[in-house]
C-alpha cells in the first residue's frame, strides 16, 4: 500500500510525509517524515524530558516494521528550536565561573544534529549546540538501548573568559578558534547520572595552582573560580 501523504498533529506542531507499507513484508515498509515544531517531549523517554526541552523540526526516513518501529532503522537531520538544557551538573559547575553565570539552565540559540537510529541505538553526529557567545558544544553522542550514553565532544568557552585564568588556557582549553577556547570532553553514564571528564581536570588544575589569586587580573584563580573548585570537590567526593 502506498500512502501519498499523511499528516499527524503533535502539540502545536505536525508530522507529515509519505509511506510505502507492506503487510506481509512489513520490515520492508518505508516512511518519509517531516517534523515541524514538534515538542521534543513527545519523542523522548520520560527521563530525558527533564533534561531537554524545545521544538523539533527536520526531515528523515524510516524503514522497518510499521507497528514495531524500535526494530527498524531511520536517519534524519534535526534542529531544536526554543531549546533548553537543564539539570546537567556540568552546566551548573560552569555557571560558577565568572562571566558564565547563566549556564545552569541554558536556553540555546542553536541545537542541531544528524540522527541515525538502528535497533534501539541512537547515534547523534554533527551535534552542535551554541548559546550566544557563552558556550559552544560540538561532537557526537551514542545512546544504547539500555540508556547508556557515550560521547566524544569539544566544549568551547569564550576566549576572553578563559584568558582570565592563564593556566586554564594553557592546560585545558588549549585550542582557540572562532572566538572560543576549546577542550575535549568525554561523556558517559545515563540520563539520570551523566559523567564527564572535565570536572576532574578542573579540580586537578586548581589544586596544582594552589588556589591563589594574584593582582591585576593575572591571578591563577579568582574568588568565583575558588567557589567552583569547592563545589566540584564536594561533588566528586560524595
């Protein structure tokens, strides 16, 4: 059966497209879909709804069983409008660094990714998240069927903010491009408990630097970063 066009309502958004459906060979069914301003909460498991909010738009294709989509595969290009990330511990930690006070609950300017799904595993590639001139996060992320996360990303903070703490620039955020200072960040864990390898590096650097403040903006660490280190230390030793 060939469906020339279909339309589904999703909140104030819509899902449209066309399809070829096979009853006896359902695994050969194909569906093209266009998403327009679909609430991301309608597409995500409950645990992820707390972390990611926004409206999804994009286009993609699915092939596989119609009534058992988890057994099929799909690929898509997606953007997330009115995007917001919250309840991410790393962002809360970064918000303690001077100049980055609004990181704890991040309303994003841009969030986009290519998505490839197969048999319960989500692969996000060309992932790009930006917030004004305060944050840029790029890379790839994989979510397994059991909810485990593995990601290889690059985190960029404003070069001007990083420059206030020279050792941070010299030893962690060592690459400069497009107005940002960048560092690699590996992600792991689950939606309920993200883990990343940046916090331990920040704590180690602060300890190595002695947590002292020098005059005229050339200090190793200022009062705001001291508080960040204390917070990180408590988190890591819980």
